[in-house]
C-alpha cells in the first residue's frame, strides 16, 4: 500500500465477510426470516382481516383510554381519512412491520440498557457501537439486509431494528442510572435482593424515561419502515417509492398523509402511556398539591 496515497479496501472486506456469513450461517438467517416473517404475517392478518371500521373503533378505544377523547377523535377521523384515500391495506402493512421491528428492538434494547446501567464495561463497549449505528446513514443498513435476507418485509424489519434500537438502549440505561441511590440503598437495607430492587424499585421509578425511549424507538421505526419500501417491504413505504419512480404526485401526497396520521397516532398514544405510569401520576399529584 502506498503510504502517500492510502487505500484501505474496507468495503471489500465487509462484502467478503457478508458473503461468508450468509453461506456459513444460512440456517440462522432462515430461522430469523421464519420468525420475523411469521410474526409479520400474523400481525398483518389481525389488522387487515376485520372490516376497516372495526379496526378504526379499536384504535380509537385504545387512544381514548391511553390519551383521552381528543386523541380518540383524531384517531377516528384520521384513520377514516386513510381509508378514504385508499391506503388502508398499505397502512395496516406498515403498522404490522413497525410492530415487528419495535418488538424485536425492545426485546434487545431494554435488557441491554439495564445491563449497561449495571455493568460499566458493558456501557463502555455499547456506547461507541450505538454511536456508529446512529451516525450511519439509514439507507446504508438496507444493502447488507438485502444481501443476507433478499427482498421483502424481513430485510426491512432488520434494517429498521438496527436503526431504531439505539435510543431504547440509551434511555433505558439513563433511566436506571438516574434512580435515586438513597432509595436503592434503603431497599438493600431492608434485605431486598438485587433482582427485587431492579423489578420493584428501579424499573418503576425509571419507567417514565424508559417509556420516552420506547416512544423514540417507535418513531424511528416508522420513519425507517418508509425507507424500507425500497427493498420491497411494501406498505406505505412501497407506495411512496412507487410514487417517486412514477412521479405520481397524488399517490405521494396520499401515502405521505397516511404516514403522518399513523405517526401522530403512535406518538400520542405512547407518550400518554408514559405519563400514566404510577410514578408519573404521583409526581403530578405532588406538584398539584404543593
């Protein structure tokens, strides 16, 4: 290698590694495809099988109990508009894919965030990895996903998980670390085990911040699922990509508006759930009485 004109073939090395990994661990990739593809199929069937107005009522009821009548009214009107724009099936596909990605991201991020809060060396290792994941352009995740999983919903879900996972880990770690040490020490003084302290003291006290992390995971997952339409994930992302390819302004506007409605619904519901945790309600009651 010429030291004055360096050229490190990093991309070639990674490409060769992905080729080797795809062949050597084909069984693992097939298992992941089976699990994520099956979960998507089940959720899409649940969302798309009932008559559209039944699902609208279910979404509105969820919004009412989570965030109140205003969000419920928006949900009724918003999802009716989605149906009127003929984007219902695409929206249900996108919701199913978002839920798949969010479930996987939370299963990984929350335990990892708790572990990082408990073990300093884990935090030191995880932070630069999360920095890399957040700094890498979102579209860059799609290429390795296509190589390993082909075209369809699964590579879109994998890329979405990678893109949406960091805030879940970061905010979970931050939430656990911010719990008052005096409360933890009081639990230890009463003989509580570490697992009991974690489950009964730290996680409940940290829940508002953890819910904020979950909200961020959902929002990032929704934004990435739209980009995942480029790899054949379908849904609203596929509609937007198709509109760009054909310069179809009406389709782009309709699919884009459907994305906005889904984003507002998910954001308001998850944010309201964070405000309904027992600790948050107690804090608001204490503030109101003071």
